[in-house]
C-alpha cells in the first residue's frame, strides 16, 4: 500500500511539474509576442502615436506582460485588442477571432441597428418568436451598458462605428462572459416586439460548426423589401425607376473583376462582375433624357479600393445636364466605411451631389492602406495602417450628410425607404 501511495505521489508531482512547465512556457510565449508587438507595430504603422504617446502604449503592454499568470489566452488577446483600440486607429488591431472559434454563440444571427434600436432579423427556428424584436437587456444588463463594455474592443472614432460593429460581436458568449454580462452559455434576453409588448426569453448558445442540416434558419420578412435591401449581396447593381426618372445605383463594395485580377486571385476574378463595364453602362444611361436624377447608394459599402469610384465621380461630373444641384444624390450611412467614404467625398467635391442618409462609421480623414504581420508564437494576425488620408480640412469624426434621414425598424418592416422618399420629393 505504501508503495502504491508513493507511486501515486510521484506521478502527481510529475504531473504538477509538467503543468507548471507548460504554463511557464505559455507565459514566455506570450511575453515574446507582446514584446514583438511593442517593437514591431510602431515601426510599421504610419503614425501609431498620433493620439496616445509611446510611453503609455509601452506601459500598458509591460503591465500586461507582467500579469499573465492567471490569464487565459482569450483574456490576453482581448487585453491586447483593448490596448490597440485605445490608440485610435480603427484599421489597426489584432484578429482575435481564431481564439473565439471554439466558443459558442447565441443564435441571434442577424442583428441590425435601426434608428430606434437593435433588432433581431435572423435566428434559428427554435427562437422564431424573437424575430423583429428589439433587444433591451441581457441578463438584466441594459443594452446601452452591454454596448459600452463591448465597445472597449473598438477604436471608438464615432457612434456610427459602434452601431455598425456591435451587432457582429454581441452574440459571442466568450465576449459576454469576459465582460461579466453572462456567466454561462445561456442567458435571458429582454425584447420589445413589433407590437410594443415586452418579453423575456431564455436563449441557449449553440456551436455553429456543430450545426447539422436539420437546423432551420429563419429571417424576419417585411411586408416588402425596400429597394435598398433587395440585393445587398451583389458588389454593384442598378435599376431605372421610370416613374421617378431616377437611375438608382447601389455600390456595395469598392471591388470588382479588375481589382481582384490585380490584387487577388485571377481565377476568382473571372467569376466577378466588371466594374469598368458596369460604370460604362451607367455613364451611357446618364446621358439619356429620361434620367432626371442619379442616386449612388453607398450605405452598405464597407470599402475596398477607391480609385474606380473616384474615376466614376470624375466621369459623372462631365455630364453637364445631370451634374446640377438636385440631380445627383449620394446615400451614406453607418456601414459606409474606408474607401466608400472616400468615394462619397469624391462625388461631393467633383460634382454637385447632395449627401443623404446617416453619418458614416468611416472617418473622412483616416489611416488606411492596411497591411498585416503575425505574432511569432501565437500566430495571430495584427493589422496596421501604412498611410494617412486627408480629404477634409476639419478632422471630423464622420462624414455628415447634407440631409439627415434615419430609417426605423417600422420603415423596414413596411417596405419603406425614407431616404429614397426624400430624394424623390427633393426640388431645387
């Protein structure tokens, strides 16, 4: 018996030593990554210390490096992201998604922030009753407080950026647990439904990778889809609204066949539409007498590469009968970002365009031309800006529309687009 106890004790000691050694190895690996980030990012970034000084940046990284003993990988990565977010460049950050991949999410799969709140537009059949519901709290934590906590992961350059990004990260159980909003993989969500009735629903998280073909996804169906929501999956498309004399163009991504061929995969480029051919057709259509107004909708455009949009603005400016006050409108919103903001400014500067919609999440003057490097031990990717773009004399937080129009959930549910309504009714 004593021999068995001695063997068991020896095995326990070996296991503890191995565990201690593994933990020490992990700490040293993270220390190496933090040191690499501290040294490498300032060298590569265009101007990392434009807002926060070098000593503050290094001090926070040193403090994190000295305090790794009781932190999980996720806590370390999110701490790094918080430090980078505080630098103020929303194009610079660490990709923490690989650390979240194994974590569950709440099946609130499509969330959208309308003028009157955050609504559920997609989920799984089990929770179909919450479709069209406005989220007001999670585990009795008001949605404003939830948003404020999650926002520490974002470079809060403006309110539009928060409303654009929060819907993408709010369903993550790992993030909600990190910020002590929930303590398990289930939570109680407070909603207000389309009829104004409050309801409290217990929702369990799911692992998206473990879902089978038996799971049915459901989405909120409006009375009819507003035109602007009808084809958001396409890079760009157009429609002539004959009754209004409006040539409507929705530009959802600053990309296309030519840019993919130049910067990406030639094989993929063959499957993408040509922006050159598309813009050529648009310019031909704009010369027709029946076109009385031109609308370029950028409200869902997250960016890409701006030059092709800049060329379009220049070409439109040369069509004299359409380049007049009250005939060109550019729609912007909280999802208008990066190169899409540049193109909105191109139209504003080169033509007599009127900006309509909501303030943009992208800043007019901003860092960009993003590149990446990997941390040597964790392999996590760090993005950083290599250029600074200045398009306005004033360093404003958002590109502000000339005419502010915000769409509510009721507008969406009834198939209305108040932005197009304003453009239709506009007179010089």
